[in-house]
C-alpha cells in the first residue's frame, strides 16, 4: 500500500501529496530503525562472545592456547556496531534518537507549512 501511495501522481491534490510524503517518510523511518536495531543486535552478540570467552577455563590451557584465547578476547572486546562514512558515523541507539528527532521535526514542519504552499 505504501508503494501505491508513494507512486501516485502529484497532480491529484494536496492530500495525496501529503499522504505520499508521509508514506515515504514512514518507509525510510522503518528501514532506518530496522538497520539500527540490527547493528545493536550484532553488538550484543559480540558481547555474548566476549563473556563466553572470558568465562571459559582459559587459564587451564597451555601457554600457546592461552595466547590465542587472549587475542580472541582482545578482539571481541571492541565495539562491533555497523559504521558508515569510513567509521565517522556509528549506527547505534544514539543515532535512533537523532533519527526520531529529525522525522518529528520534518513531519511538524510539513504539517505547519501545509496551508502556506
């Protein structure tokens, strides 16, 4: 249904234009929330791996095996969020707050400008 609304002709009136814009904003918002949630989920899995490695009996292993486990533990302790723009933007819940703010502002702006255009 959202695709049908988004592809309607712009000449059918202001209500259709508003519906089309709301549909596009809703689709983009839903996709960004899903992407942010998957990034957080990936980081949670990374933390589970870190806890599993740390809680294993690694101290009973041989020296070479301890070194390998130590390297795995060090690598698993880094944050594993999805990043973009060459690590300039981290996709996490802080970005979700900014996304909510952006779409709330955009929809309020569209609602206030409705009769002036």
